[in-house]
């Protein structure tokens, strides 16, 4: 019996769903008189700091990081904005998982935990990569922790 270490390279396509299996036929252990078995790589998800899910592909003891997100093909991002931006409007950019920039903007008032849908900015559909899911952005508003007496008086006069 000869032991050898072998590297297997697999293609992880954009938009592959969680639990998707990539099969490497007859790449498993070999024994005399027996066909080698298959090696199966299964995609699994773990949390991402901006988007709710970021996939990690596990193969035996080998870990390969790839860009996959799931809630179907939709992505969900949590974004903090200032109280001033929430009241007056804002425009900012969000770095997408694949590196391109997505503009997130609103001219009016944004309420706490308000969700905005940005069409076609989610993950590509696995078998139709020209189609994408949506990006859902939830806004979290940073409120000041304290106000001076002068600021409190200004807020009373300005807001009904």
C-alpha cells in the first residue's frame, strides 16, 4: 500500500446554494481489486459581518472560502446610519461580496429597522447567472447617547 497526498481542484460557481454537492468521481482511496470511491464536497454557510451568510466549502480537512449567500438568492445587509442621515436623507456605497459597489440612497426620512430592497443585487441564480436575487438593506440608526440642554431646546423647537 502506497500513501500519497493528492490535491483536488473543484469549481465553485457563483450562486451555488448551501448544501450543494460537488462530486469527484473515483478520487477516493484505492484498494487492490476495488474501484476507488467518490469524494463529495458539500457547501455550508457561516455568518458574515455585513451580509447574513457567507459560505465556506468543506472537503475532508481542507477549507476553501467561496462567495455564496443564502436566503434563496437574496442577500441581507445590516447598515448603520446617523440620526442626521435618517432625518435628512443619505447616499452611501456598500461593498458587495464580489467587490463591486452598490449605492444605497434615500432622499427622505428613514425609520429604525426600515428595510429597502435593491433589485438584482443579490446572488446570481446558479443555473442562470444573468439573473440575480435581491439585496435587502436593513437600516439601524445611531442615536446620540446624551444631549446638552441647548440641543434639547433646539430639538423641541424644530420637531413637532
